[in-house]
C-alpha cells in the first residue's frame, strides 16, 4: 500500500538524480528512461523541473548534473566536520602509508566514499573521489562494512547482493564469502587480493568498536611488491592508528546504515 505521506513525484526525481551514480556524465531522455525504468514523458518532466531548479543542465539533447548538486553533499560534509576534523587525520596517515586512504560508509548495496586523501607519489590511485562508490562483496571496504553489520542483516545482504566477476580472482561462492566476512568480523581486518582490480590488494579496518562502527578506512597496495606481507602489516597498523584517532572525533557521527 502506498504511503500517503510520501511524495512519489519527489521520489522519482531523486531516483533520476541517482541514475547518474557511477553512470555517464550526461544522458539523453531515452537513456535516462532506460536506466530508471520510467517512461520518457515522466523523465522529460523531471529533467525540465530539475533544470529549472538548477540541479541539471541541458546541452543539446543531453542532460547533465550541475555543480549545484555538490551543495547537498557539502552540507553533509560540513555537518560532520569532515574538512576540519577528519581530513587532517587522513592527510597525515596517507603520508605515513605512502598512498591513498579513504573513509567509506554504507549506502544501500554500495560502499560510499565520504573522505579521501592521497600523496602525490602514491603507489596506486584509481582517481576515486568523495561520492564514488564500490561494491560490497568484492572489495576490502565493502566486506569490512558487511562484517560490521548485525548478523541477520549481514546474512540477508549476502543472499541478495549480486555476484559480479570483476577479475578472474573474484569470489563468486556465497558460502565462502560468508565465512570470509565472519572471519573479518572476528579479526577487525579486511584484506582482499585481486578480486576487484587485478594485481591490487585492498585493505580495510573499522572506525570504532564492533557494536558502534561509524565508518571504514581503506587503502591499497600492488600485489607485485617484494615485501608484500610486511607492507600489508604496516598499512594495517597505520590504518588502525588512524581509525583510533578518528574514533575520538566526536563530530564523526555518521553510522553505517542502509540508505
């Protein structure tokens, strides 16, 4: 039954905006209709409304998001004091690991980057920025997020999330994934080798105690490193130190939760 307190038109507008997540920079009405499952007439009205409101721009037949959409994310980042309290911690520890450090939270069936820092000479940089998302099952940050959820919720997601093969090493066995995530929950460390990006090791740790995880810190290493085990151990240590520092940041109150 439809909730009469919910504006379906507004929900459709939000769905249209979310169609640009991990999608192309611009799309035609036909492309948006196919991507959202909404009819073309509805998509047209929504696009024209969002364009009038300043959240989209039209270039010929293509509709793109406008810079105004950043004001919504900017409000969240400011409220959580990301720039003042969180970013300096990430900057300091990215120098220590000599690479990239990201802060991620759960956004539905994806891991969402809410902060990121990288050194100029980082060993690896995928060019992911604040607002980028990653799958939960095949990435270190994703599995750490899953491991931080209550058992029943974790099991439900494991059964529902799609199994996508990103590389030849991607695990597609749900039973194996369940055991791996249980192990991560027990150890507090997630290490994923070559399952999302070939030749890349992803590492992640939680921010906060198991019952109050407020986010996940992640980094990456090339699997080709001569002293990979030593580098992994050092990166895990630095991430845990950064997580400890961030757990004391009272402004970081965004809990892992379904969008």
